[in-house]
C-alpha cells in the first residue's frame, strides 16, 4: 500500500481552502458617518482573518432593496449574513428568509423588531441603547443644575428616524431622565425627527430659533444632528456657552466640536467594535458554534474632561 505524502505547504493551502468563508453584509446606508466607522471596523477586522471574503452592499435606506440583497446573498451561497437594518420594524421577513435557507444571520447596531423571537442561528450585536440616551441626558441635567438652572430650564430634542429602534429608545431615555425628581426642572419645548441628518437638524434648529423661544439645552439622538443644531445656533450668533448640547456616537467630528467648546456631551458607541463583533459572531454561527442571542458592547460617557482619551 502506497503512502500519500503531503508537504506542509500543501496542508496549509488545504486548511485555508477548507476554512474559506464568505459573509454578505447589507448596511442601511453608506453615506452615514457613524455607519462608515462601523463598516471600517468590519473590513479592517475581516482583513485579519485568513480565507474570509466580505461582500458589502449599500441598501440606500430602502427596505425593499435590503431584502433583495439578503435574498441575493442567500442565492449566491454565502456562509453567513450581517444586516444593519434600514427599518428595524421590517426585520421579520429578513429573519424568515435566512432561517428558511439555513443561513446564519447577525443584526448589527440596530435592534430588530423580532429580537425576542429570533430563530436559531441568528443574533444581535450592538450596544444597549438604554445606556446611551440615559448617560447623555443625565449629564446634561447635572450640567444645568451646576449652572444654577434647577429652578427651570427648557430644551429641544432632535430624534432619529422613528422607524429605528435606537431613535425610539434614545428619545425615551431622555424623557425618562427628565421625569426623575432630580431632573424634572427640564421642560421639552418640542421634539422633532431630523432623520439622523446634520442638514435636516440644522434646518430644524433654524426654524426653532425663528420662534424666538429661549432654551437651555439640545438633546440629539446622534452627533450628526447635534452638530447640525450647533451650526444653526452659531449662524444665528448664539454663544455656545449659553446652551448645553448632547449627542451620541463620539464621532471624530463630534470630538472636534467638543474640543472647540461647542459640544458638551456625547456617548462613545464603539461602532468599529460592533462591526468587528458582528464578523466574529457570524463566523461562530457559520461554524455551528453557540453564541449569545445578544452581544452588548458598552457605551462610555464623553465630556470635555475626558475627550482626549477618545480623540485621535
């Protein structure tokens, strides 16, 4: 009987080939600063994993397009799918499509509506949104009290897309905090959606400013909207020392704004970590490993006192 001799190089090649995997990724939109950080975290982490091919698609904020992308991933035979949902209320159809095909699916950053009934082989990687809005709102409350405004303060709130669970939760967080005895001196004048957009937030704040109503704080569901509000206020000649502005994400632009004295509070959401974590979770599911249904990556409060720890 002849013995088959295989060189180490050939063994390595065979092992790499056996481990080769393809993950399809559908991201809500590419033209979003926060999601760009998440995408970069995915691609940088994927580049460190031998044999991993990442196929990334832009859903362009279109639910139907995103579902088509998922079905196309399934048809092409990917080993796993990662979804950053356009509409978190529309994820059940995505889960059903992947489950029916036996393809593992990981939701990242935005919590699916069917979180409690996710099929086997599906998971959610993000940060706990109860922390994000709560940390921001409580810090602004403390700052207003320190400024001697506990006798009464007024605020506006800029909300993200209301089809998005993060926007709903972050807004509720603010309402819950200003409902506390310590912070119930804050009254919300108005709350409007600016769809996570800097430009829409700038326009909304410009409209609010035209009313002549005095206010002390702006709660924004994300940094882009906080920056848009800041731009409108500065264009109107307001001193940023007169108002507390808070966002979420700790994007590079937000950190620059904070260092310039324009922004008071943000909350670091480890978007790159979420992206990398979604890759690891997808690979684990593709390999048949058991993973937690929910993988939370902690938020961290960012203020002028510790901004240097987060700025490049």
